[in-house]
């Protein structure tokens, strides 16, 4: 899950994904403990469908378009 969120194929993607997923887990388990698994499932579906290269992929695409 961490690598899928952050970005496949890069070390940065795994680090970004780990930080974001762990932060979300901490937040949701305190704020809405019964909703954490739903949030995780939704995040997985959204990343799989709309962000196949993860967050790092979006940043790389944005960076290329600026050049």
C-alpha cells in the first residue's frame, strides 16, 4: 500500500507513501476508529484507478511540464 500511494519504481515513492499512509492511519484511528479500514480501502481503489504511478508520478509529470 505504501509503495502504491507514493509511487512505484522509486525509493522516494516508498518513503512518501509510508509517511502519508502512517499519518492517515494515526489520524483515522483516533478520529474515526471504525472508519479506518474503509478509508484504507478507498485510498487503495483511488490510487489504483486514478494514480497508477502514485504521488511521485504526479510530481514528476508536473516537473516535466514546467521544463
